C-alpha cells in the first residue's frame, strides 16, 4: 500500500539544529553499514567505545548527529547503556538497498537544552508507566498488583502493554473490562494488550493456569533499566510468575523497546522476555488459544459490525494456522474508531521451534504459541517484533520486507580513521 510518509518519530531530519556546545568539543565516530536486504525506517545499532572526553558524561547528556557520507543529511542518533556496561549507538536508517555498503559518521556533543521531539517516560507510581513521544502517548505498561479486593486482584493479576493510536488518545488494545472469569459475550477480559502466559504451566508436580490466573499471578517487582531519547525507548522490568502460595516459579525479565517510525506506522515494538526457572524445572504447556505471546485488539473490534472484524494474512497462500508450524509472521487487519489498522506479529527464528500462530479469531486476539521445558536454573529467551500501522492490510511483499529487516537487518561496524 502506498501512502504519504509523514514522520511521527525522530527518524530523518534535514538541517537539524541541536543545542550544542562549541564545535571544538565534538567527537567523530566513523561507521560502515552493510545491508543484505532492502530496508525502510530500520533501527540499527552497534557497540561503541565512548571517546575519552565523554567517558564520564551521562548518556542522556550526549547529543548524536548521524550523517551518511555520500549525502550529508543529518538525523538524530542515541547512545544507550548496554547490560554489559558497554554503550550502544542507535539510529533509524531511512532507507538501504540490498547488497549496499555505505559509510556514515556520528558526531557526539554535549547537550545544552532538552529535545522537544523525543521519547519520554511518565510514571504513575504503582499503577502504570506511559511512554510518550513529543507529548503523545505511545504505550502504557500496566504493572499494578493490588490484592485489596477480589475485583482489584482480577484487574491487576498480570502486567501488560497497551498500544495507543497515532494521536495518543485512544487505546488500540483490550483491558480487563467485562465479567470475570468467563463471559457470556466475547469480551474475554483475560486477553489484555500485549501479554504473555501459558494456561497449563507445570511445576513441582502441579499444573498452574498463567493465562486466566485462578489463584496465581504475574507480579511486577521492579524496573531494571529505562532509557529514552530521540530514536528509541526501552524499559526492562522484573516480573515473578507466582504459584498459589505467592512463590516465584519463573523470574521474568521483560524488555520492551519502541523505535521512532514514520507514518503510517503507529508503533514498532520489540518484545523480549527472559524466563528463568528459579526453583525447579518448568514446562510451558498449553494450547494455541490460551498460551504464548499474544496481541489483543480493543474490544470494540469484537462488538462492532462485520466491517471492523479481524482478518488475517500469512507469508504465503494455503497456510492452515491450526496446523502449519514455525511461520515467520502473521498479520491482522481490523477497524477501530472509524479507522483501519494492521498489526504484524513477527516470530524470531531463534525462538523455540514447533511454534503455532493462533491467528483466526475475528475479535483480534492472535499470537505465537509453543511448548517448552525450562530446566532448573536455566533461562529461555524469547524475541518478537510487533508493527502496528494505521492502514489497510499491507501487501504480503511489504510485510515480508519488514520481517527481513527484523531478522537480517543491516550490520554496523566502527571504522578506524
């Protein structure tokens, strides 16, 4: 689908004016970027060593300007701390051709004033964490856990990520509305935003339902990392998957990264979950309808007319989602608030095999499911990318390119002068 591309994230800026210190304080890093596939608005990064003059400067006080050597157009970059105490340089490449190799430069300077078009966090302590870009809401991480009443337990027994529309006003995802625990209608209030769980998790000779959550819960413990800038935003949280006695069976580190993108993209989100079996073997068991990493559209998709119901598309014709395994991606199209939306759910090839996509419900709940044992003390890492656009269903070829960008995106190297 062709559409006018208007930038809604900090991706490409012509003639950028940064609030900077004197030019003599700038440091230059030279880079080489090699692309194997065609790319548009693709996030790229590499690990760098900060120049000595920036070694003691907080990363959020460093302004980065990225230029392609052959073009001279400037765009913002971002320095992000890595988990290994190294730092990463990120930016979003507007375009790259398959087979191309290009030279880039990154200029680092100290910040003098705050950016206006940037990601930022706004925390309602103990309840939820909003991610904003330029003042517009992008996502909301619901992390409260309240045991004061049965209703509050129901509303808060699992953390999730909501998605907002392009204006940052309306939710595109479902929350804990409706009757509990099983509804006569089609609200299914245990389907919430972007979420993860298994309905027949096995631990210690017992079975636990970490989907409908009868007597168990996924409980947010604390935030481990948080970053935000003109290119991307990332949060990492520790979540305990508790048994009926409140003891953790799994300690999850849930990392969500959001990248700046241009219209019609509303959100490009990477969901990474590290599941550690902390007290013994855990078997992630269940079925495609009630397990895995899932996306649930707002309930108005369920209650609206035929014209807003969800439809699905796969990477080739003839796919049977009830049977065919290890699909690279599945895409959904639905209507909300008089607009059309598409959602692509991408399955990284490093994820467990024998994955099935539950992608056929017309109310817009779909996602990737597998069965897997996690040995005591071991960690299973999962990685998915979710692309939400305000558009009709894109053509299959366009979705295939987005998947290729995810699994085989450009490689960045630091080049010596």
